[in-house]
C-alpha cells in the first residue's frame, strides 16, 4: 500500500491557505446546527437556513419550537423533515449538559463520541465535526473530499474510521491542526481537486505527481 506523507500534505496546504480559522459560526451551538444541516447539501443552502433564525440559533428555541416551525426555518437546507427531528435529538442531548460547553468539554473524548454517535441522525462525520469544531476535541473529520484526495493520491478506497486513523496516526493530536487540515482539504477540493480535477497550480501537485 502507498504510504502518504500527511504532514507534507498539510504543510503544502497550510503554506497556500494559511490559518482558515473554521468553523464559520458565532457559537458552538451554531456549529452543531450547521453540522446537522450540511448533511447531503452544500453550505450555501445551510447559510440560507441559518439566516432564517435571524442570528445564531439558540438551543432553548429549537428545544421548544414546534416541528412545523423548525421545518419552515430549515427548509432551504433540504431533507427538512428528518433534519428537524435530528436537530431536536441533538439539542435534547446537549440539554443534558445544561447547554454548557464547558460541561461537555469535561467528558472523556471516547465516551463523548460514542454518546453523540448514539443520537439518532448523527453519523461519524457530523459527530466529529461537533467534537472538533463545537467543543475543540482533537477528532479528525473525514468527508467525501478527504476520501477523494487520498484516492487521487493512489490509496485504495477506505472506510471512515480507517481514514480517520491514518490522519490521527501521522498528525500530532492537536485540535488546531485538525481544524485547519480539514478546512484546507475542503477549500482545495473546491478550488482544484474537484470531480474533474484542475491540477494546474494545485499546492499538492508536487506531492500528487500531477505537476
Ligand atoms: S494535483 Fe490534481 S489530483 Fe492532486 S490534489 Fe491537486 S487537483 Fe487533486
């Protein structure tokens, strides 16, 4: 199996894109809501849905709002019937911590991840996005762009946990690095490593062997 040098890939991306300072949200709870809404849709639709809240969504509002009202608000994000339920579910989970970020951060990461994954509607990518970007745990987020990048670099298709382990074995367990690495992979996938790759001037061209 090809051995990828992930630190070299990160350095090349960081040199190009710098500190991207993700996630684009004003509060940890807004990250949670965005992580659910972005399932199976693009971010511009999530922004339209978030704008309907007239400011960062409040957990107490989502806890008490009717499903019909929630559906109305999040409609631009698509799959609104199920996403409204998922928002209720993850909000009920957060309520057990009194909506207190610091209480969540006191938990053991492994136990917390298992707990979040047990919430109906929350898969691995969403759970890790919440762990990393809402609560600052060093949990690497894997998405379709990450898998595409690795496959373009010659790796065989791998499942979520294997890709995550690959990153976590090679990279320091550092929340800031995981935050920025995932963000840079997404940005680079949008600018260069698209469905039809545009390798010209890609910061990874030298590593990929495409330049
Ligand atoms: S060089 Fe091409 S294939 Fe490699 S990461 Fe960049 S865009 Fe993707």
